[in-house]
């Protein structure tokens, strides 16, 4: 049975490392949650390691720059691992070809241009129109404020007819930018697959991003890890598949399902909601604090 927490401190001594989601847990896309920042600082102060694990489709340095702009202090985390890192590795290894149609915005250009030392000698990646493409990279809609996956139906059908595979740089379906909910690359990839196409994923809940985090953190096989997130099919499912405990942040994407008090989820509603989705986080909390 999922235990509802009032604070991370209730259980923090039982864990060595924390895999913490960003959007909906540490910040809302515009500003950090002070209580969440304090909780991570306290976890590190007692000797724990914090990995900010995000499905952002950009290499980690761009995520760090965004956190700095928002005012998230550096002493709240040890490292950042992004879906963009893992997906970028796959792209330069040729997972979907070398001539690629990119669905996304200019803010994601670093995915293609900021080449890590490991891939400096790799054959060039070229962004081309759909008609010339060997594969697709999706980092998000062209216009995330107005577009839906349905807007891509005709172009996706053409790509599917030609057998193009999509590399999804962000498996999230939606995120909340302040008070506005926007579609992510995961929604495009899900729609592509529903039409008969094939998509590849490298962020949560898939194993590559967890493997990368453990390696960079120097965690041994006996490390006691805990995942924190508001994505039931990314953060929580990923933790279940990795065999690690998780805290489901109910005040994030699914906040409306657990009663009127976002800080204190209704226990009965939470039990029924999780049961309907066959998800079993060890813990739940209204907001990370």
C-alpha cells in the first residue's frame, strides 16, 4: 500500500541516492518550488546524492542553464541527466539514419549542434526536409502553444509509408508550463505509433537514462535509490521497472484527481486511481517538501 508522506525527511535516511524529476516536482517551468529545493538540499546535507533526471530533449548543459535562470541553487543537486543526452548518443550512433527531419523548436538546436567528445568523429548528422529524410527526430511540436499531434497526421502518414523511424527525444506526453498544459514529443511519438509507425525512446521510463545516471553517480549494485516524480507512466513506471522505490508527487500532472487540497491527497482517491492504473509507488506526497 502506498504510504502518504508529509515530507521527504520521513524516509530520507533509508536512501543513498535520489532520482528527482524536474517539471511538476522541482519547478513549474517558470519558477522553482522553495519547499522542494529545501528538501533536496537537506537530503544532500545528510550525505545523499541527488540526480535531477529529466525527459527534457536537450543535452544536460541546457537544462542546467535553465535551472540557473530560474534560480534553482546548485547545492540542491549533484548532477543532471536528460533524455536528450541518451537520445543524442543514439542519434550519433545512427539509430534513425543521418539525414533527419527534426520536429521541434530552435531551443532544441543544441541536440544537433553541441556534439560531445565521444561523437566528434562520428559521420555528420544533417537536418533535412521530410521529403529527403531517412529518419525523424522529435523534440516537441513546432508550435507547442497551439499544435496537437493530430496536426501532423498527413506528414506522419507520408513518413510511415516510407518506413521512417522516429527517435523521440522526450517521452513525456504533456507538461505544465505555469498554468498552461502543452504537448511534448512523447505525444507525437505515441500518435505516430498509433498510425502504424515505429518510435524509439531513451528517457523515462526506459532503461538507458537510469543506466546513465547510475554510471555518472558511481552507484554500486547495492545503492539504495529512490525516484521522485509526478509522471505515473514515466517516473513511477520507470522506477517500478528498475526495481526501485518511488515517491509519486500527486500535486503535479494529475493534481485534480486527488481532492481540492493539492498538498494533501485524499487517501481513498489515491488508492483507487493508482489501482486503476496498476501502479504501486511506495510513497506519495502532495508536493515535494
